């Protein structure tokens, strides 16, 4: 609506009453046109193989990392996939002696803490001290190939050691049958690793379907 009050056509004064006539310009609102209904084309149906391929790509390559694979040769795509699964092939070529110096210092610092910690955690699980040393030495080597964090310490923890010791002590005694106790400990550790690896592969798949 537009009101134009710039022009005064008539002015009348009657005692204490004043009348002012103003020419107004109020355009008539045009009727809005009725809404039109447009047909929407449904997306094409995909085959089961195409759906499976899309689901696997969402599981193993989350956060859309495949944008680097576009318009690349098969050889380049293969090396990019290796770098995604094994990050050491991505940062390894850029490694230098300065980084090695810092890593040696930090490694010695962490080792001074990890050695007594691994022995004490092994005693919590009623296991030989050598098992604690193995658990403090082998996981960091594996994580250096598969992991990408530079601020994460990998090794045994107190809660897992206590749970392992209390769980196995209800089944068999280490003093009576140490060989069976060690076999059960290694079996439980193996399946715990398989379960954690499965959660790592399916983390985005489970989250999307739960939501």
C-alpha cells in the first residue's frame, strides 16, 4: 500500500475545527495468481549391486574422502586407497631427521613410563610381567602403520587389566593351571581386538542407521 500525502487539495477551517482533505494514491492490490502444481520426477531405481557398492563406500570411506579419487587413473586411485588405509604411506615420504630427533626424545620419555606401567598392569590381570612389556611395545608399532594421531598413547589401561583379571579368575586359577590361564587371556584379548576393529569399520554405518 502506498500513501501519497505531498499534495493538499482542500483546506477548511471552522472555528476550532480544521478539516484537511488530502489526495491519496492507494493502488488496488492485484490478486495473486493461483499456485501451479508441477510434477516431480522420481529418482531412478538402482540395482541391489549398486546399493551394496554405495553402502560399502560409505562404510569404508566415510566423510566423503573419495573427492580426491575423481578424474584419476586406476593406478593413482590404488595408491590413494593405500594411503587412506595406511596413513604411514602419506606422511612417510615427508619424514626428516628433525622429526626423527623429536620422536626419539618423546619415545624415550613415554617408554620410561610405559615399562613400569605395563608390568604393574600385568600384575593387575594376574599375568606374567613379560606380557605387560609386550602389550606396551607391540601396539604402538601397529598403530604407527594404521593410526594417524600424533598425540595418542597406545598401550594397556588399568580398567581393562582389572576386568581381565577378575573375569579369568572366576574361570581358572593362574597358580593351578597357568597355561590355560594364558590361553584364555590371549583369546579374550584377540576377540576384544576383533570387536574394536569391527566398530571402527562400522562406526559411520551404525550411526546413520541408528539416527
